[in-house]
């Protein structure tokens, strides 16, 4: 059972690293293209979205790398990053400016939010295991 938990923890860190690197790459691409982006999911002005993606992605990469190291507080940044990701995805449902293009778009958003919830659970379990 311990190996299954360790494998899921590793998958959570790997997924966080991949998502974070994607955010950094997308943000850098937006900065090179002129700095103004329009990503509906982000509750940030279009002029600041590229910088926000780079900053969030860099924090996610740092959190994933810290989670791989030994130490007492190593999993706290990973938990903060995954909670932030889940909060951004959950806030799109309640923002008046965001609209889904149909049922397929709503389903896709639901699956992504479910994945973010899974990352949050993994980060929470990692932080609880580190305290024991």
C-alpha cells in the first residue's frame, strides 16, 4: 500500500511540474508575442495574463522541485499551488463574464477541475504524511 501512495505522490508532483512548465511556456510565448493575451479562465486583465502565467508557472515549478526534497515544509508550496489552481478553476463557474460554448466545454472544464481537485488531495496527503 505504501508503494501505491508513493507512486500517486510522484504522479501528483510530475503533473504539477508539467502543468507549471506549460504555464511558463504559454506565458513566455505571450510575452514574446506582445504581452497581451486573452485566456478566459484567468481572472486577470489581458495585459497582465502573460506575466501572471509566468509567475504562477514558476511558483509551480518551484513547488514541485521542493516537494522532491526532504524537509518538513517541502510540501506546503505544492499545497498552496494546487489550492490556487483549484480556486481559479472553481471561480470561473461563478464569474459573470465567463460562458461555456456548450455541454462539451462544460464537461472538459469539469474534468480539468476534477484533476485539479485530485492534485489538491495528493498535495494534502503529502503534507499530512510529512508531519507524521
